[in-house]
C-alpha cells in the first residue's frame, strides 16, 4: 500500500487513546442475560438494552429456531424482488396494532429506518417543481436521527435544532416560521434520551405539532416494550398513545435484542416508504429467525403485562436503593439510571472496580456527556432477580465507600 492511510489512522487511534475516548470491547462468554460470564467470572449485567430480558428467553429462542426450520436462515433478497415472506407482513401488522398505528414497515435496523424516513420524504419532489421543507430536531437526538437529516438536501431542506426538550423554544421557532411557505414541517425527537434516561414531553409536542400543522416523528427505541403500563412506549407513558404521526423503533433492545427496526404510521406514508426508502429497497429483508423471535416478543408483551411490571418494579427498587446508599442519580422513571460520579477518571476506575466485584456497567464521559458530568449508566432489566440487584447494590456500596464517593 503506497498511501499514507495506515500512518493517518494510527495517529487517530493514538489520539483516541490519549483522549480517553477509545471504545474497548469486552467479550461476553455467555448469552446476554441478567447475569453473564465475562473475563472468566459471573457478573450482574447493568449495561445492556435487554430491558425485558427477552434476549435469552425460552419462548423467543424457541420461536427463532422454529423460524429457521419453517422459513430457512435467510431470504437472499430485498423485499420487492423475492424477500417478502408472509411472516414479514404479519409482523408489520402486529407492530402497527401494538403501537396503535395504521401500518408499519420493517427495516434491517432502526438506523436504516431513521435514515430512510427523513431522506425519502424531503428529497422527493412529489409533483412540486420548487419546494422547501423544514425539520426541527431536539439537540440530544440519537446519531441515527442526525445522520438521517444529513441525507436531506440542503437546497430543499432547512434543519433547525431546538434546545433539549425545550417545547417553548420549539413553539417559538414554529411561530417565527409560520408565514414561510414550507411544504413539510417535521418535528423530530427521541422518545427516551439514552444518556439521561428522560422521556420526551410528547403530550406537549403533540399539541405543538397540531397547532402548526407539523408532522411529529418519534424514535421510541428505548421506549417500546419499556414505557407505559402495557409497554406500548413513551406515547403511552405520556398519555398520547395513537396520536404520534410517525413512530420508529428498534427490535434490537427490549423486543428480543437481535436486530431490525420499523417505521409505523399512516398507511399511505408506509406505502410511500416501500417505494422510496433506499435502505428498504436496496437492502436485504429481515431473516426468518429474527422475524419469528420479534413476533414472539410482541406476543409475550400483548398476552400479559407481568414482564413490563417486573421491569418497572426492578427499576423502582434499584433507583430507591442506590439513592439510599448516597449516590446521586438523575431522577426519572426509566430503567436507564445515570449514577453521577463527576470526573471521567472516577467513572473509569469505578466501572473497573465494579467488574472485579461482579457487576458489568459502563461509564460515559466527555465528549459523550458534558465535562464534569461523567457517570455510570445503569440499565435495569426484567431478567434481574432481587438477589442480582442486591448483589449489584452491595458491590456499589463497597466500591463507593472505598473510593470515598458515599
Ligand atoms: C434512540 C435510538 N435510535 C436508533 C438506534 C439504532 O437502532 P438499531 O440498532 O436498530 O440500528 C439506537 C441504538 O442505539 C437508539 O438508541
């Protein structure tokens, strides 16, 4: 290789190490679960998005195996050529029903769904020679929402960022733009913000979108299966179930944790996506074991509320007990529980010490979160028994005292 690429990337990698932002991967030696095997020892898992504990659930695994037996391992095609099986359509209907929308469309990931949504809507002329669209986006939105918007052409799309959860600021921006001749106005937000575990003010956003004739787009990847009394997500928790124009989400977290994503909404919009979404048209259809596994996960959720209840009870217990130990957490109701420790070095040392004490948890620090607000992000799961949570709390107490944090 004559290029200087190796020299350049090596320098960049060294820079990542020097700035403490190199992402080191730690291989698990077991299935994802409430307790995992890592580094040759057992550890309580407090870092996964396996909120409902379905990643290693017997019914979900049995369904995935049935999927392979009955429909094969893969489809070797995109949807519109020969990659649509009846199970894809059935899962789309099930997702739509669960979310209270007219229809849904599957993608290989929620990343692909988010990219598809913004680009396919705003880059299409749809019979108009000249037009402008505008997107208002929460400052803390997920990278996939940001990248989806980056695919929108600057010549036809204005992108505006509003301060995190600042509904007054958003309303002001829409008011200022009222007289402008925009074709589409889109408000984009996460349902749950993954660094803080806070829920978007969807009730207010529904009002604002209605008042200004905007489309409300919500990525509920951390909300679906988790929030609301029946796990229907952040809209249910905020009292606006069935009132969100466009909901996207992942099947890679609470819903079995494998892979896949969706857009759900009005049937015309979903039909449009099937024709125009490039990450759908030019990318393989979801494999049968994943479709079967996700279908089983939704079936479990729809059958009874005990898993969602257990997750809520585990979350409430952990939040109460970790605060009682003297740790500062960000208040909230979501199983993402940020334990604030201040400096990056403290978060790093603490997560290492906790792993030695049998708890797997990851730290977040600048530039992912603001300077001085380093944290350990605990993520609670229904796969955890009370004994597991108590073991984790015991380790927090021991390490916290040793490090003079409590
Ligand atoms: C809010 C949000 N949206 C989208 C994604 C991407 O989901 P997927 O893994 O299905 O691409 C994630 C994953 O981290 C996420 O947290």
